[in-house]
C-alpha cells in the first residue's frame, strides 16, 4: 500500500505516537495503535513511538520508517492512566521537546493527554484517538456498576459509589479502590478539557461517536469515525466443537454472565460442553475444579501459536460484555477466523457483525438467552457451523479493509496540518 504523504514538495510527513503502552502489552487499543504505526510507516510516513519499556525490551528499535523508543514511564502505579498523566518530568525533558518539534502531527492513542497542551504550545496539531468513553466518563467504560446499567453519559463526573463498586468488582484492595474513587471523582473531569484541545478526535465506531457527540457539543466538528485496522489472520482450521471465551475474569467482559449461562445450560441439559477461556491468572487454578464442572477450561495469557491451537478446538466465540465496547478485537478475530459468534448487543458490536448470518446477539446480561444460544449452536451440524463461519468471514472482509482505514486516517491528518 502506497499513499502520497508529501505535504510540502520533497518532504515526508513525520508522525509522533505518544502511547504509554504498545503491543504486545495492553489490549485492543494498544493493538490498534501498533497496527496503525505499521500501516502508516509502510505508507511512507516517518513514525516514531514513545512508550513504556518493560524489562528485557530494547530501549530503541527500528523497522523501516517505524522507530520505537522505550523508557521507564509507569513505575509501580496500578493506574496506567494517572501514572502517565503525572510524568511531567519526562514530558518537559529535552528529549520530548526534540521529538515534538520533529513531528508534523502528534498522535495520542490512549491516555497521554497531558502532552496535548505542550504540543499545542509548540505549534503542533494533535490527533486524539478514543477507544473508550473517557471524555464523558472518567472510568471510560460508560457503565454504572452500582446500578448495573449503561450510563447515559449526561454527567462528566462518575458517582463515587459507581467508581468504588467498579474497582471492588475488579478485586482491587481497599486502598486502591479508594485512591481510584478520589482520582476519578476529582481529577477525571479535567481529562475531558485536555481532549478538547485536540485538532481532531477519532472514534472507533459510529455508536461511540454518536454518544460522545451528543454529550460533548464542543467536539462535534472534530469527531471522525475510522474503523480500526484488521490483523493479518489466515483462517484457522476448525477441528473441534467447543466454545471460546477470551475476556479473562474481568466483570466488564462478562465472565459472571457466562458463568451464570453455563450453570443455566447445565440445569436444562444432560450433555456437557467445554469453554476454552484465556487470560486467567494462576490463582484461578484453585477454582478450576468447581468451574470446570460448568465447562470452563482455563488458560493464562497465550502466545499467538498457543492461541491458534485453542482456536482449532472451538467452533464459536462468546463475547458477553456488559459495557458498550466501541470496537472489540475479539469480535474481529472470531469473524476473520470463520467462527460463529454469540455476543452482547452493546456498543459497536452490532456495527461489526451487520449482515453476518453466523452471529447471534443477546441483550447484555441476559444469561438465560446466552444459555439458549449455546444450546442452539451445540445442536447444529458440523457442515452448518462451517458454512455459517465462512459466511461471517466473507461478509466481514467485504465490509472492512485496511486500505480504507489508513486512507481515512491520512485524510484526518492532512485536514489539520
């Protein structure tokens, strides 16, 4: 893929990525950032990434026009968001000053919003990329744990009770939950103001854009929708009839909903099923026997070849999220790999799966319906499962394309330079 990126004759555009985490660390947002950096560099941009460096990683790496700098940015803080926001020592260093002056565009794909005022002061345009709801929800998830409902986004400050219940549901210690409650209740409101300084703000789905646009009128003229790039995945052969769940024990990813659904399924069916479940910490080994009776098979975070082996065993992927995920990559990977999908009807998921015959959506939290759908998939013939999975893959790849995503991304950059 080659795109014309010269904005002045003989010059190539320089883009600086400020991302506190970078693939293989983090989640879907960091994966999208990694894919954008590669696609832009392959399209002819000079791309530099500044990120946190973990033990054993090189401080500097270069691949063609893509350069990655790694520094000890995050320390031991439990909150990546606030850990990077407070690194004013690094932000005002000579190195950062040189990097921003080098850039024609500064790109903020996650939480490093404290860099926006500095970039603007140095006369550089800024693109912020939202993979959540941080401008209208200090927790960024747009879900009120204290009421078990999706928020309406009408208040910038999350209720303290919501924050505390959210953190406790994620097994945070009392001190960590209290610190998060204080920070998100008080400091969180200022993050929105930093984002408003951006020249352009990219959303990952129309659902996400519509919600933010409705509550943040100041951003309306600067919001764009660009679907995240697709990973390079060749279809993995289907050797088994099991199910897959890749959200770990995270309550927001719907682990509790899936557990209830499997219990419901077991009550009404004599047959047993298996759900290969990844991203579970070692302590879940203590629960393996009890949860194993429901069908769970636990794995830790897997490498790509290990994940491929798991995919061979499954015919369907379950995504029971309770928060409105803008653009979950687990959905993308399931469809590209030709698997059936059982997913919550929330966030950007309906946009992703539109027209896919092998996808079944259910209301978030409706474990009884999920149990029913698990039974339905389990009753299908292998030929039907394969045909529906292939239809999912073909339909999805016809609707989404990396060339379109990167051209739209470049168009946004060119509009503000």
